[in-house]
C-alpha cells in the first residue's frame, strides 16, 4: 500500500465569510488569482504581488460557476472573460459585472429558472466544457444535469446526459483521457478523449471515494495527479493516475469546494457550514474562506477559450 503524504492547514489565507466560494483561477500573465461566490453572485480578484489587502469584489448580474480567459479577445472586449453562468455560457465584463450570453442551451422559462451552470474547464483546442445542474435555490439536484461543450465557433454540444452535480473537469498528461466528477455519486469518471474532434467515449470509473462524502472541484498537477476537494470531508485528496489516494490536505472546515495551483501552492475555496461537531469543532467559523498550502508540485497550465468573433 502506497504511503499517503499529509498536510494540515489551520488558518485561512483570506477570511471572506462567503457562502459558496468556487471557480478558483490563476491568471499567470497578470499574477492575479480570482474566484467566485456562486450563491452571493460575486467575483473576487486578488493581486498576488500585493497580497490579501488587494482583494477586489465585483457584483455579477447572475451566478457564475467558473471563469476562463479568452485567448484572442478583441480590443473592444479586452475587459471581458468567459464564464459558465446561471443560464449558459457568457462573456463577463470585469468592470460592470454584466453578463452577455453567447451560448444558452435552453429558452423555456421554467428550465432557465431551475437550472444553473457549475464547474468547467477549457481543453487544449480552446473548447469550453461546463456542466449544468438543478439550481439548489430552486430544487434539490436530480439527474437532469448535462455536460456541455462550447466550441470556438459558439456551437453548443450536449456531451453527457443524466448527471446530478457535474463538477471537476480535466485531462491527463497524454491528453487522451478526460476526467469528470459527478459529486453525489462519489465518483470521478474517465472518458477516452479525442483532442482533434473533442469527442469522448468509453465512460468508466476512475475513482470512487467509497464513503458518504462528495468529490467536488479538482486541479491536476504536472505528475498527472488529481487534487480533488472533498465536500463534507474537510480535505483535499491527491489521486494518482492509477486512481489511488497518495496525499491528503486537512482543513479546519467541512465543505471544501475546489483547489487551484499557483506555482507549487494550492489555493483552496470553501463553502459556509452551519454545523459544528466533534470532527469539525469550529467549522462554522472557518467555512466560506480561502486557504492556501505549499504542496511542492506545480499544476498543469490552464488553457484559454478560443473565441472566433464575428
């Protein structure tokens, strides 16, 4: 049995007291770290050279699950990034917080009300993948979730149906396997991935947490290991390419949502928790903050969305 490397984080890097922090993203060119609060409809941005005092907050017009940079953004849209938001894929104005939708999968009012987009990622060809789920503010999530792929020409593709809470998405080092988390199942699935076409096939279980906890968002390092947040479990686990747990970060609150690499550090978002118990005696105090820890390995670089603008 492989040994498990362990880290412990006892204090937040920035005590935000947010509701559902998610979507952490490191912009290497700007040395900026950003993340969202899905429930409170906010985008946070941090100048890492200046530290916590530089944190800026932007109110957004709808909830956002994840953001990405745009590779070939035009001059008139230089203040925009792309987002998977409440109603679909959108451009987000970093100055005003307004969302301009470029890909909506539904137009029925009831479907728009009860669905929202969650986590996502950009592949090596600049296609943006993101999962939609039932909005917990409207109803408990069922199997109505769908994984979508938005291509640079803005065509929208339904890639996986009957998901519950689609979460972390990423690719292995060889770029021939895509990983997708469906949180309530406790599983991270693997698919064969065709980089040239963006097609996926041969769905199978890569990792099963095997306990009543939920794998949430994840990051992948340069060794091909997945660092998966465990919602309800107060930890981030490092999963080898063979699907084995080889590392564990313990945090002082229960609801861990997503990690992202900044150099060899993992910045980790969390959600609020309304319950303290013997396992997490101060979870209420420590939930909804941003954490960081040096794990001694770097992450894979993030791709940018290729936007074929008219």
